[in-house]
């Protein structure tokens, strides 16, 4: 009886140490190239991981702005931060929809938060 229990315990122990099968490989679907092209964009690698994304060039790139509502994309502050954070500033509309890089936004005519997207 003892040998049977010992054999069962040993078998259970060995089964619990067996390697698990690897998880299935899931393919990450990239952007829809046709839909991207229809919007005037191009699929290209972005950010540090170089993942494909639909990048659209904005028609108002470089236009003076005081808020995101003035632009197709973000309103970005260029230059050094003003000594008075409440001072009114203007920015420039972002050139493309590429989300990567470090930038500071302009929100309601004032320097907004700075951020880096990777």
C-alpha cells in the first residue's frame, strides 16, 4: 500500500514539473494599408519598436495655433519654456500624425504638458 501511494505521489510530482506547451503565437494585425492610403497616409515604421502605423501628413502643418482645436493634429510649442507659465504663447500645428518623440503642447494659449511617446 505504501509503495502504491509513494508511486502515485512521485508520478504526480513528475507531471507537475513537465514543461507547459508554449502559448500560441498571435500575429499582431498591422494597420489597414488601403484605408490608410484612402485617408492620404502611408504605412511606415514609427517609434523605437518600429511598429507599422498609418502616418498622415497634415495640410495645416506649421500654421500658427493657440490650441489643438486650431489644428488637424496637435498644437506644439516650439522653443524654451517661458519664465511665466501663465504667459500667453503660440505654437505650430504638428506636421504628421506620427505619435512618437518628445513635444510640448499648447493648450488654450498657454504652454501645456511636455511628454515623450516612444
